[in-house]
């Protein structure tokens, strides 16, 4: 008579199959099989998945396309993304990773640092500086086309980010035999969010289209607000002082129409039937500011996924 297998036997068999599969799975390597930039893919993603960010979309696409098509760049690409929470800064970083690395954010060549998690204690800043430099050097030695994303730079201890300044400079072609010229550094910060909002609100009150806002309306104020904010990780930073940041990129606060677009896109991504009534119902339930005009979403698209679920 047939008898069911003991659960421990089933578990052992499952574990063996998992290990067997992992053993024969292709290992990620630093070559064109795993790292291949898709300019058309990035353009399509920015157009269909990122909403209300005409400045960021245009600058990022041009900057990354130019950098990735150059086999011998003069320096690493350094992008500093600024704006209120929920406007798309982290999302854009994810899109970049997905259109450069086959494994996207899961790639062993993409490295994410979150200030409050990786660098929590101000008393250990010297240790963090040493570890950060060693981590970057070791990973770039392993793969020249690495990407480093620093989230919550506005909460980073002042002076910490300056420890990697030599890696970003034009002057140093190699440091200790390692070239950093093909690396992408991305800094995400809420710094400048208020000045971006005030500019967008001024355009709205003057009856102008938000697409009329240009980079030169905001870039100077962004770099100044980051450099002069004593609570920011970029306070009096050599990265800004020595002009090592290639672009300060503003992310505008999102309006009601953009929230609707976010909801509809998330419905599509989840394979759900898109429902305009449900999207408007969800969008109306969110907070908007200023108090009376209610032009911009307080949290942008940040809580859409959770609310939709």
C-alpha cells in the first residue's frame, strides 16, 4: 500500500532541488551578457511610468545615454536627485538599474546605501568613511560599470559623503590602480523640495503650464540649498564646491492628474482591470496642499501601492 512520505524527507528533497538549481544557474558577470544599456527601454519606461517629471525625464535620459555610450568617459556620472517624498526619485533609480543591468536592483553591481540604516551613529563617522571607501573600491575593482545609490542624503552625517570625493574627480584617472570613470553615483535627497514647490506653485498661480518650468529655473537654488543646509549630508560638501555633481535634477510636486496616472499604471502592473472611478476615488482621498488651493499631493505616489492593495 502507498504511504505518504515523511515530511522531513520531502523537505530534504526540496532543499536538494533548490541547491541543485542554484548550482547550475548562470552566475552574474561584469560583461555585456549582464550589463547592457537600453536607451529605448529607458525612454519607454520614463514616458509610460514616470509622471509629471518632464525635466527629470529629459535630463536623465540624455545624461545616461551619453555616458553609457562612451567607452572612455572622463569621470563618473554623478546625479543628484531632489524633491519631496513620493515624486519618483527612488523609482527613477530603479528604472535606471533595470535598463542597465539584467538583474536590475538585484544585480550584485548595484549598491544601495540608506543613511539611517547604514550610517546611523554620528560617533562612528570615521569608521563609516573608511568602510565606505573600501566598499566602493572593492566593488569597482570587481566591476568598472558599477552603480552606487545613496538614499536620504539629507539625513547623512555632514562630511561623510566627502570621503568619496576623489573617486568622482576629473583629475584622478586611477586611484591605487583602480579607475572609477565608468561608475554611476546617484544621490537622492529631499533638499530643495521647498524651493521646487514654491517655483511650481508660482507657475500655477500665474496660469502657466508646469511644462514651462526649465532646469535653469531651479538648478542653482537646488545646489545652494543642499550646500547651505547644516542638517544635510551635502552641507559645505566638496562635491558641490568642486563642481563634481554633473546634474542637480528637480522632481516637481505631483498634482491630482499625476496621482490618477500613478493609480492606473499600478493597476496595469498588477494585471488588474483599470478602473477610472476607483482611481479618482483613491486620488480624492489623499491629502493636498496648500490648504485652500489643494494643488499638490502631500505624499505624491508614495502610498498608492499600499492603498490600492
